[in-house]
């Protein structure tokens, strides 16, 4: 058995090597490294996949969130509600723009924004809401959008971990990232749709916002060397776009492979009283960017150490919630009462999940996880 990886990008590449190598070589031959034909083609192909009018590629997922907030024209001190149980980028861009992050709790079972906590966090100063489709799980967008509409607050979906997923209700499906006013994603290599470097994109059905965000991405310029507004330099390069065009064709298969691996884990851990497997509500088509357990009555960190000694990698996403990060101390982050976030933080552990996992690897991982957790359980 090969050395286990959290995400095995090398094996994934080997299956599409000819396509990828040819596409990269074509970009090199054309020398169209910036804003080349592959960037525009990828935009249109992703628009069709997501069912949105506009996809604006950019340099990374963090930039995507920043540009989305910039496009809303918010003023310093305006409040933006985000979950605390998320990667720091969701909240970092809020503070970077001199806006005020306001932290909401998550549901204990889905890890996504809790509707009641969101409602309680809204004030007259609230100008945006950023739900996060964490680990590949779709947030309860019906509830979130209803609350946002009631208060006339725009919603920016952080879709960095859930591209390929969707919200399903009454037989209809809406792709994650396509339901709010703006959606944002990352193409970091380990994502379900990942490139071979950094990359990101912004989605919207609003023509005016799309025009503005394209301008922001390009130094606030529509015509070269004429700059109407303050912008940034945030572009998806042509080589990454070429890779993403190929991987987009495989995205549904990649998500299916992850879902299959997750189903194997679910069955393997079903009888262990110290392990809670990911809960998936009826509305969510979970695409398992991460497969994250909740461990009860056991030292999570000790479990991770013993698994590592057996050659089984695992990760803690995330060891410190955003509201407790030192960077937000001046904003009174430690004063927040977020019981579900506080409950989950010391208990979550993510196992390897990717498109190339074999039954042999899944059996080895699950057997040892069960044995280690059962032995260490109090």
C-alpha cells in the first residue's frame, strides 16, 4: 500500500496526465499567459456548470471574498456576519477592509451557519452575511436567504469547500455558490476542483455587479491605463485555467468518488459510540471536501498522534475558531458565546478523503481509527 495522503493529487494527475500536459504545452506555445483564451473559455464552462450568468476568475479564494465585499460599497464599521467555525480567510477579508466581523454560531450537526444565531446577530449596522458551505456541506440556504431578504441584507456564499455540491428542495437543485447575490470559491490544489497553484472565482447573476467586480480585479480599470476606481490585481493565469478546464469535466466524478469514500467510512464507524460521522440533511448534496468526525469521550489530539504513528494522516479543521484568534482580540472576539462552535472545536478530526482512495486504504484507515478511538475512549 502506498503512503497515505490527506489528498493524493499525484495519483489524480496520473489519470489525466496526457490531457493536462497537452493543455499546458498549448498555453506555453501560445505565450498567452495572462487573460488568454483558456481563461475566457473556463469562465463560460463554469457558468454553464453552475447555472449562473457571470463567472469572474481571480487569483485565489481570499481575493474572491475581498472583491465581493468591495463591490458592495460597504463603509468602515459596517458589520458583516460570518460563522466563527471556518477558515480564517472568511473573516480576515472583513477586517482587512475595515469592516466589523460579527460571529455567528454553527449547527452542531452540519457545521454550517445556525439560522437562529444569524438572526440574533443582525443589527441596523449589518450590511452583509457570509454563510460558509463548510467541508463540502451546503448551508441551509432557504433559512439564511429568508432572513437576509427580511432585513434586505446581501448574501455572499463562501463556496471554497463545496463546489460541485448543491441545495435540493422539492426536486429542484441549485448549485452551491449560485443562490446568494454573490458566490466565491477557491481553486487551491486540494479542493474538489483544484488547479496546480492558486486560483479563485466569483459568481453572480447581477450584470452590474459582474461589471464592477471585473473592473476591481483589474486595478479598477476597464480600459488599460485608465482607472475609474481603486481596485486590485487579481487574475487567474492561463495555465491554471487550462488545468481547470480539464478538471471541471471530471468534477462530478471526483465528487462521486469522495461521496463513495464517505459512505464507506460511515458504515465502518456506525457501531462506534465515540465516533459521530458527518450528518447530511435532506437539502444538502454533500461533496466531502473534508470527511470530519466528532469524537466523544476521547482525547482528540491523542487519537491524531496515534494515527500518525500508524502512517494515517489526519487534520484538525480548525484548532482555534475565528472569534478566539489573537488577530480579533481587539474586536472583543473572546466575549462571544458560541456554544456549538466551542463544543466542536476540541472534538473534530478530518480523515483522508480524495478521488483515489482504494478499498484497501479505506479498510486500513477505518479499522485503525476504530481501534485507536475505542482503546482511548474514557
